[in-house]
C-alpha cells in the first residue's frame, strides 16, 4: 500500500483481498448524499421516471479506485423495456452501498 496525491492506493491484488472490495453482483442499492432521509437512492429492479426506466445493474468501478483513488459507480438501466444502457455515473460523491446478504 502506498500514499500518493493525498489518497491511499492499493495494488490490485491487495485490493481484491481487502475489506474494500465489493462484488458487483452483490450490490442491491446505492444511496447518494450525506443525509439518509433526503438522499437519492437507486435500487436494482426499481422503476424510475414514471415507470419508463428500470435499474438493471449497479457497478462499482474497482479499476478507478485502484488506479486513481476515485469512487466511481455506474448505474445501468433499461428504458421502455428495450435495451440496457448506461444511465448514470457518479464519481467521488458521498454514498452508501447496500449489498445482498
């Protein structure tokens, strides 16, 4: 582990075995914001925008964290029951990730 540019970087093999590692298939929900009562939540399987958009997958970008120290989260969604596309990207926002147990 090394200290660079005011953040801690981990070598990829150290990261994959660390408690910071999150298996993307286990992510169920992500909440953005500092206040749990007023944050913005995205949940896999939930519909947004009057039912036109359904969140299909939430991905934590492990490469962005190990290389740059950035917390990047991708939210993929299906619009109008057609194809899955990237819907939202968050970088370095205060967030809480909920995983399946």
